[in-house]
C-alpha cells in the first residue's frame, strides 16, 4: 500500500459523538504499551504521527486517521493500564464498546499482543469480547524483533494457546523496528477495503 495522504481527522473523547464515516474502518486494540502507536505509524509510513509514549495509557481517545482519502485507521485507547482509576477505565471500556456497536464501516479489529509474553487475562477478555461483538480479530504479535527468529513459532503457539484459538485465526508477527509483517497487514487491509 502506498501511503500518499494521512490526516488525523477526528479525535473522540469520552463525551464526543462518534463520526459517521462512509469509508472502511480498521480498528487497533491492545493493552497499554503494546506498540499500537508504533504499528499505526509504521502502517502510515510516518515516523511519529501517532504519539508514542514510554508512559502507558497515553491514548485516551479514539483517534481516526484518514488514509489516502479511502479508509480509516482507528486507534482505540489501551486497556489494562494500572494507573488509570476504575472510573476512567470503565469510561474507556464504554467508549470502545460504543464504537464497536455503532460503527457501520468497521471491517476488522486488529488485537495487538506482545509476542514475548503469554496473553494476560485482559488480552483474553478483550479477545473474547471482540468475538462476542461479532468480529473475528486479527492478532498482531508485536515486538517480534525482541525475540530470536528461532523462538518465533514457539511464541506464536504460546499466544494461540493462551487465547485458546486455533490456526484458523490469523496471527501476524510484527516489528516496528524491522517493519516485519507490515506488508502482510497492508495486503489484508487492502483486500478487506475492496470487499
């Protein structure tokens, strides 16, 4: 996918009304600090358009990035952020839930999970919850450059077992450093956008 044009078009906070877009949307979910902003920047072919922070819980809004005037990348707030209070977490959850229910143009939810670790209870909860909303999430196994190549298949299996999913669920290893997996994700998005 050749990225010609990127525009942060809409930022939705807890009280904002969601936009009624008429072009395909692709949402990115994952716990805080899993590398969502890094993935989105890599997919937009930009260094730091989506703000990256060492401090987890930075994305507290739903951000709609308009790509090439044809589709949207939707950055959802990170979940499982320990320092956010219960009330704030509940509001973020409600915001994500509203979005999944209301978007008429959502084609796919990408769920990002750190390839180095077993999925957390929050990851499992999020996976099952996305499925219960009627979507089959694509798993993006982030930080693939942080493990040895020889460990890749073993770690992918750890994710599959931890999430209790079979090989029919699409899982793409990704590295923001090496851009491993980027072409595969782009191809998948392009196929769905045209469907």
